[in-house]
């Protein structure tokens, strides 16, 4: 039997959103369509992916920056400041661009399902946008791969 490719098992014509869409409208779309992530398209190009986790941010705990007490003064610890600012920006974001993962990991449509599975595991993601000639043609998820394994039995 020929090796399955990503094109054989991916979800075609995925629902997409734009970077200017509101977080609220995207959350509603995810619920209505029962989709856990949406590719973000701008000017016909894939620019990011937005997931339920990006929108929900469960258990968001804004940790205030760490200060160092040094010579009777306080110095803000820079890495903590950057992390705090990023968390705060996501917590109050109004549009998709503010919460999406830019330049997401992608896979080519003609790649093997095995290669896609490896990429999903190595990058610790649940789904990958599928490209063909630089254009978004689908999305492949862990559940698509599991389904393809069952179909082969």
C-alpha cells in the first residue's frame, strides 16, 4: 500500500480568520464550528494560528516583575518585565494579531503522515496548517492522524 500523505488525511478548506478579527468573534466561531484552532490569513498568506488556549488563557496569573533590592534601591529584573508585559498584552488583547502565534509550524501537503506526526510531537502542537505552493490548503491534527491509522486496519 502506498504511503499516506498529509493531503490524504488533512481537513481541506479550513475555516480561517484575519488578524484584525476580534477575540470575541473568533471565540464564538470556534465554539459554533467546534474547532480548536484557526489559521490566520492576511492578504492571502498564512501569518499565524490562533488556538483556544490563546483565547481562553486558563488560569491566567499575571506575575508582577521581580525586583532586586540592591544598595538601598530597587532594580526591575528585565526578563520578568518582558514576560509580564507579554502576559498583560495577551490578557487585554482585543484582536487576533495580539494573541496568535505568528509564523506557525507548517507542513507541506505532499509530506508523509509519519513526518507530520513527528512534527506534531517534536513541536508539541495539536495541529499544523498544511501548505501547497505557499498557500494554505488544509489543517492536519493529531486526531486526523489517529483516524488515518484506524482506517488502515
